[in-house]
C-alpha cells in the first residue's frame, strides 16, 4: 500500500512569551507534517522471484607433465580459461540444463567421464561439476607441413594419429604436440581435390618421455583444369544406344587426352572454375538434367 505526504502550515499564535514573540517577529514558522494516507490498494508486491542460478566448474588434474597453460571450459556458447587444478563460477544462468565441456586438454591427458556433459542449474543455488583429468609422462612431436603449387588448400589439412584427430594445420606450418610416450602412425588428410601428398604416408614415429620427435609432410597442388582444353565427345556405349556425350581434357599441344566421364547418360556443357580446381558440367544421369562438380 503506497503512502503520500500532505503538507500542513502551522500558523503562529498571537501572544506567548518574549522568546517566542521575538522568533515570530523575525519570520513565519512553516512546519510540514507528513500525513500518511492510503493512495492505493492490493498491499506490498515484494521482490520478484528468482529465475537464475549458478554453476561452479572444478578441475582436478593428476599424473605427470600436466598441461602448463590449463584448459578452456565452455558452458553453452560462453568460454573461459580454467587452471589444471582450479574452479570457476558462472552466475546468472537460466534455470535449465546446460552443456559443459572441457577443452584444450593435451594429448597425453584424458578426461574421465562424459565430456561434454549436461548439468542442471536450479533456482537460487550453485550447482557444481568436476572434471577429473589424468596425465601420463610425455614427449613432444613436431610436425612440419609444406605445400607447393597453387591454388593451395584454403582451409588447411587435418593431422591424424592412429585414427584420432590430433590437430588441424595450415598449408605451411609447424605444430608442436605433447603426447604420451609410445608409437604412433601419422597421416595427413582433408586435402583439396587438386592437391596430393608427395611424401610417404602414413609415417610411423616412436615417442620417448622427455624427447622431441620430428615428422614432415609435403603437399603438391596444381590447377587441374586451368591449363587444359575441356571438350565433349559423342560416344555410343552399346550398339543400340544413341550417341551420348562424355567429357575429356587435352593439353594445349594436343597431347595427353584423358576421359573424365564414362556413363550411358549425356554429360555436356563443361565449365572450369576460375581457379582451375573444379569442373562443372550438366548431366541427366539421375533422370533429370542437373549440375555436377568434379575436382
């Protein structure tokens, strides 16, 4: 219930003692009284109810060769750094189930339990989840990637070891990785269609505790179609067939003819992309005329 203040003027009385008369002779006395009167109904509303909670993420890391720069914890789409044995608290989260992930973990370390994991935040409370990390004695692998020719792969490559993704790399880069001691089979993948490895793959390495092992991959890229003449030649795949088109390329001097398509459907209207890495053509091989891309 709201209250309002109404002003009242107290007028001086005539007479009184000498001291009072001198006071009144110098000025009028204005006294304001606050009269509390009701100006509404319904009573006090009180504070609004809480609709958020907090989440504390804790890391406990044991073993050898711990990650020197710690990890990254991500809650939903928000990320922040966290030490190897530390905790961070995120406040004002909605009362809901949130995905929590620990990343930036070195290859010689394993995170126990689900990662990412779902954690429920409750109203006005702090929910806690702990990531336990175990690290093994480690060595270092330095992998150098070099690329020749152009255009190079715009999004780089992927470095794999025994079927697990170790890192994404640039086309000319060196990556240094801390890994557990042991033997590994390294492969470089995700190459663009106009690029190929010119070095042996896979490469088998042996990593010892405290030692550094080097490996390297060389990639060669070329314009597959930019310096070629692309043309369509009519072909008859069966004696009863009508003539269908197949796509060919040939060097500008007339040498090295290569057939690129060989289907009983009609492949036609070839066009080379500006960077020379892709060939687009029209075909009715699906039953309808559609655009296909070759690289």
